[in-house]
């Protein structure tokens, strides 16, 4: 048995469970101890249910002893983001306007599939209020911090999940992503995060204000663990009318994961035309990663997709969505909310119907252009975040001429707009010794290829762990 169970991936725990060398109870208790030690500093979890987790682990232990595990993640600790409804636990969404006594009698599809697979749910991770921004702080639970440097943000909106993964508080973490909320925090915290093709992972209740921008997906320390988790999450649920039918959800994402990328055509775009930018240290790391992929046999060509200006599109759609969401909350409670969210909602109220329709029209054109682009290229490679993690408690960095968080996320939201699969892959450390990452984007429903390319890179450049946690 290893001396430190929290250092193990889900796939490594599976091997030890199979051999009878480690029990799910042992692994779960190790994760709970890790949470107890480091959560007071990092503030990753807003709820920890140790009693329930240990009880679930004991049930899993019985199944393993009988040789009847439910799945490859039976007995594996997993966290749930506090935007995701979970039976028996309040879903407060980082807001003082939420009712902690609201009914807690239903699991979201992702949670239901994880329970059915025998996963051990440890608790709920923090998010900015209603997931509205790319950093994780809110009036209810305060600031969540980055394990690499507690004075920096782990990103958002799945920042609690990314910080928990980076600090070894469990191998599997559920995130959600409507404008980058899996990939932003994965990049800042140096973990792997995958935003699936829209509809691959059912989502209920589908957020009314952001609809088909929103995706559920895995956040892990290895690509293999994300493939394991996606095998469970990508199963049908009739509550999501926009999710893929069962006939389309037959992929095993572990199959051919290690098959390499010989002959895969990759377009490398450092700036997405005029849409993006990157600091020199990030740009250099991603350029080096492009060379690695070429050395592995991929056909890599530096080329920009022909894309229209995209920031105005997401700003219109996002602010209109925030206006709708805030207006669903009684006006007398608005003073309890994040002032930045209230201000964003006010911007949305000043939009016209024509503004919103024009943004949606550009979104459709963007999707069409990317579909044509992928006739020639299997994957698109970009930087993930253009800079290293910014200071905690800030929506924009102090030393940049920026007003909104989307200004420093130019590579994330375009692929929510197009509904394509995209992942954040750690590719080293920047000048401030904080993680930097590349992004891989694929055609609709080709999540397996996206994961395979990420795994090919990981095999020759294993991801660096945050120091001081194992």
C-alpha cells in the first residue's frame, strides 16, 4: 500500500482496489483528512459530508470484497460543484439569496450517474455567485485560493473544484462550463479539465439564462481520470431534452486513449486571429507544446480560423443572461448579491432585442465557420489562458487596462458559443512559477480525439503537481 493515498489517481486506486491492497474506506478517509488539513486555507469546499462519504465508502468496500464493483469509479472520492443540485445537500450557488431550506430531494443527472456508479461523494465545492465570473469568490463563502499561491485565484467558476483537485482533495471533481468555467480554473490550478460537446453530458435543471452554453464535465489531475469520469457522466437522462440520445452515448473514452496522434491534423492558432492574445511566457510554452505534438507525429500547421470579433458576442449574451437571472430574484435581496453581478445585469437591461438577435446571428456564423475549418483540421490548438492566475479578490488584474473578466478569457467562450469539445492541458509553469496551459478543440462529438491528443502530450510531459500537498 502506498503511504499517501491522496496522491493516487482514480485509475491507480482502481488497480489497488482490484488487488485488495487498499479499501475505499481507506482512500475516502485519506481524502477527508486532506480536506480537513487544507480547506481552511484554500476554501475549496463549502460543504463536507464526512459521515455520508464514509458510509458510501463502506458500501463500496462490501461490493469490492464480493468482487462486484458497480463501475471503474466505484469507491472513488468525487466532489460536486455548488451549482449542481444534489439530493440531501443544499445547493446555494454561492449566494446569500438562496434558501438553505429549499427541497433537497433530487440529483442532477451528473450526480445521479456518479451515485449509480458507486462513487463516494465527499461534498460541494465553491463557485462565484451563480457562476457569473471567471474567479471564485462570493458574498456567501468568501474567497477561494489557489494551491500554487494562496494570494492568487484558482479561477472560476469551478474554482473550488480546481483548487481541490490541485491540493489532492480527491481524484475526481465535477465542474460546469458556460464561458470557460472548467477550463479557466483548470489552467490556473495546473490540472486537466474537459468541456464536452454540448449535450454529451445531460444537464438538469438546464440553466434558463445560459441554456446551450452550459456543459457538465470532469476536472482531474490526469487525462485518464477524466476519461474514466466521462464514461460515467455521458449517459442519457430524459430530463434534458437537448442532450444526446442513448444511441449517441456509446463511446468508451478509455478505448484508444493511449493510441497516439500520428497523422492527426492540428491547426495551431496563437491568437485566434484578432480575438486573442497571450503573455510571452504563455505563448512560448504553448509554442513549445505545438512542437511536442508535431514530434509525436501530428501534422501541425500555424493557421488562424477566419473568425469574426467574438468578445462583443459573449458580452451581449452574458449580460442579458445575468439581467434575466438577477431579475428572477426579489429586488429587496439584490443588496445581498455580488455588486459586480448586479452591475453586469444592469448592462444587460440596457440592451435591445436587436442587440441580442445580432449576437445570436454572429454565433451561428461562428459555428458555421468552425465547421468549415474542421474540414481541413482535426483539432485546433490555442493557449488556454493568456496569463497566469490573477490576484484573489479581483475580477480583473490590477496591472491591466481591463474592466470585465471576459477580457482575459479570449480562448474559452468561443467554444461555448460553438458547442465544441475543448480541454485545458497543463504545459508547464510561467515566469511567476504558476501553471500555464494549452487548449485543444475538436469537432462536435469527437471528444475521444480531444482526450487522446491531450493524453499523448501528457505521456511525454507529465503534469506538474502543486508543491507541498503530498
